[in-house]
C-alpha cells in the first residue's frame, strides 16, 4: 500500500469529489482516478462509490487506519529532520485553550535567558496540538484532558512524542449562579444525565470524554460550541444555555463551579515535544517541566 495512493484516497473521501481532490493535491483528475484504481486493485475491493463519491464499507475501514498511518509517516519525517535542521528563526509553540496560560510565566524566564528569541503561539484544539507537534510544525505543545488522578493522558497511538506532566487540577460543573444546583457541595455526573449541556470539545471537557468515563447514558448537548473561545463558553453557561465541565481554576462572573465528585477525575496538562535541538525550546521545556 503506497503512501501517496493512501493520501489520494483520503483526500478524495474528504472532498467527496475526484476533481476537488485533484485540485487540492495538484494532480490531474485522471491521475487521481489511476491512484484510486491502483489502491483498489492492490486491496482487491472497491473503496469508493463513484456516484455520489463516498467510501464503501471497505473504504470506511481503510479510513480508520489511513489517518494514523499518514500521521505516523509525517511524524517520522519530522523526527529525522530535527536531527539535521539548524535552529529555527521562530520558536513555534502550540497549546490547547485550557493549557495556554501555563506558557505565560514560563516564557518570561526563557526570554531572560535567551534574549531576542522570537516566539509564535497558536491556540488550537487538542488533536491539532498533538498532530502539529508530531509533524514538526511546532517545537513544543501543551495539551490537556481528563484522567484518573494517577493516570497520564491518553494520546494518539499514531505518534511517539516525549511527554512531561505539567499540572493537574480538580474539575467542576460550571452552571449559572441562579441554577437550582449551584448551592450543592458536590455533583455526580450520574445525577446530571438529563441536564442541558453545552458541548465545547476544545474549550471544555468534551461530552464524549465524560460519557466514556461514566459509561452512562444521557449527557446530550443542548448546544454545541465549536472553537477555542473559553470566554464565550462561560458567557453561554452564565446565560443558562447549558452546563459544562471545566478545571476549577476557570471561572467568570455569573458562573458557579460545583466540584465534580463522581467519577473521580482530574484535569491534566502535559508537555509534548520531539527532539529539542533549539536551546530556547529546551529551556522552555525545562521550565515548564519543573512546574508539576
């Protein structure tokens, strides 16, 4: 299974069009058709319905493997390049929204020890942080998530990155100040299965993660909030559009955080990086890793 054929297949499936995939990849439409035909011949089964263009059952199974395979190849390429590349002109960093504030004071120390270092920070979704650090787009990344108190975060099996624990925090259920449960000393998710929820996968604990942790029904979103804007999420909570689970350190006027008592979970922040050949990046990693 040639990687370039697999990449073409994924692009066609994402675009839902041979012509759109050809334009995105810089190929002719005929070349894209040939790539798909070659991959189907190799695997001995049709992978795409042609009209409309959509994955077959076999294609759906291949898509489950294709993303991790292609990511692993890009990560391997980036890891090799790190061993031979010179220092970058800009220290590129990435962080998930609920982890980004950890960089503020750490960067002060690094700027003192490495004056003149130009820094670029991108705040993006958790999966984007992992993939972009793995593929060399960023030197360091901070990612967050929930886990049992003694467990590390579960990251993608498709990449091998160095990780260091940075911080952990208790979780709270964020609800409006006038909510009937705002006076409680603690809340269990089992008591909130029928509540109105806001699902903000990158700005709060994703509902999918909470459902996986509880294995309980319910926890369905009344509103979905895409993006990384935590302030907007808190405004939605304060206005009564739904509940969200957040680290206890995150708050806003009009929002009460009631401790999440069951299941017993914590919010963790971890540092991700590959080979650190740039002195400022290594210094930042050292400062951040001393903050557990």
